C-alpha cells in the first residue's frame, strides 16, 4: 500500500522538521504533541523556516502555504487510525517511547508502519512493546532535518525486508539518503559522535581549555563545521546525556560514562539552545 498519510509524534526540534519535509514532499501530515502550546511552538518554527526559504527564492509563497495546509494538528494518539506510517520523535526515554508504541499499536491500522527517530534506544525493545514488531523500524533523521541529507535506517530483529524497502523508498522521496545499520546502542552516528562530545565536556570539566578554545581546536584543526560543545548545545544536553547513558548501559563499558558536568547542566535545566542556555548563552 502506498504511503500517503504520515503521523509525526512530537513537535519539537526533530518532529517539527520531519513534519515539515514530509509536507513539502506532498504527504498528508498529522502532527501530534501532548499540548496545544507545543504544537504552536513547532508550527511557528516551521513557518519561519519556510518563510526563510521563500526569502532565499528556494520556495514560492504558494508552495509554503500548500505545505503548511497539509499539516493537521493532533493531541490524541487515536488519530493514528488515519496513518500509513507513524514517525515518533518524542523525548529520548524508553518508558515514554514504549507507552507511545503500545497505544499506536492499538490505534494505527494493521498495515501501518511504526517508525522511531530515536537516537540510541534499541529498536528491538521498542518493537517488543507492540504486537507488530515486523512493522517497527528506526528512522533516524539528523538535526536540522530540512538541511541534513542522512537518514540512518535501523532494522529491529523482526523488521521485514518489505517494511525496510518501503521506508527506504519514502526516505528517498523526502530527498534524503538512507543508510542501513543494525540495531546496536547508538547505531553508527551516535556511537561515534557522542563519545567525542562527552570527551570534549570532560576536557572542559578538567580545565584543559576554555569552551571557546575546545570548539576552535575542532573547527579549525579538524574542519568540523561546529565545535563539539556548540553541537551539544544544538542537539540538546538532555538528549546527549540520555544517549551517553544508553551507550554506558548497553555496552557496560566505563569509557562511555557521562561527564559529571553534563549531568550538572541537565539538572540545572541548561539544556542548550532550546532553553536559551547550555555551554553558551543564546538570545
Ligand atoms: P525536543 O525536546 O525538542 O522535542 C520533544 C517533543 O516531544 C516535545 O515537544 C514534547 O512535548 C514532545 N513529547 C514528549 N512526550 C510526548 C508524548 N508522550 N506524546 C507526544 N509528544 C511528546 O526533542 P528533540 O530534539 O526533537 O528529540 C526528539 C527525539 O529525536 C529524541 O528521541 C531524540 O533522541 C531524537 N533525535 C534528536 C536529535 C537532536 O539533534 N536533537 C537528532 C536525532 C534524533
């Protein structure tokens, strides 16, 4: 069956971006969050992003309006009854995700694929919360979604080839490049990226250099477009901490222990760009 109706769970940084590119590619989108004000925030960001593209001449005003008109708001998971695929992008927490997937399994039609944008949680465990593990898959977009080309596609233990192929085709229709990976903590992207970010935080914690110096070394010396601390702020420090905890627990190796400074910032509510303060301060 052709995928036409996409439900996106979570209207935050990632969910908003995923909803935007799906709408721009012509899919009908249901954007779900817990509260109306979260939907308001997500849609405002999207409106700004699309207006910027109009300003740059990459999009017409009509195309912008058409994309926004394809998005319907939802605060009820039973709206999944109208979806061909659900892409979950709520917070990085296994309890939250398994609760969502149990409900989606109940409400979504039998043919619907249930995908998660998790950065690091095991797809197989999320799938086991449903009675359709063969239709559960990881669809890991990168931040910012409208800009980054990669989608890591992660098979759970039971994911069928047919489901994999349909998700791969949908990814291409969004003008993204799918890369297939297996279900291990952090997949490939965060297995490699997050320990580097955590080490940069240790470098700051131990007083080896200032935050600006650490970021400059990696930008000017390694040609990274963003320094690791700037990138951590951009990803969200709560998300970084969750991923490090999952790597630490998943591999049982102390090399993945989260830096105490990262924990401290998260406890303080300094979550990075999204809260206005992380390693840096944002207006
Ligand atoms: P965020 O904090 O910006 O947004 C999360 C949204 O989910 C919020 O609007 C929140 O209200 C909503 N939410 C929470 N519980 C919910 C529920 N039960 N039902 C519906 N909505 C709910 O987080 P962000 O950065 O968008 O991350 C979302 C997911 O994407 C996480 O699993 C994260 O690991 C993953 N991810 C994050 C990336 C990043 O760079 N931030 C990159 C790739 C994946």
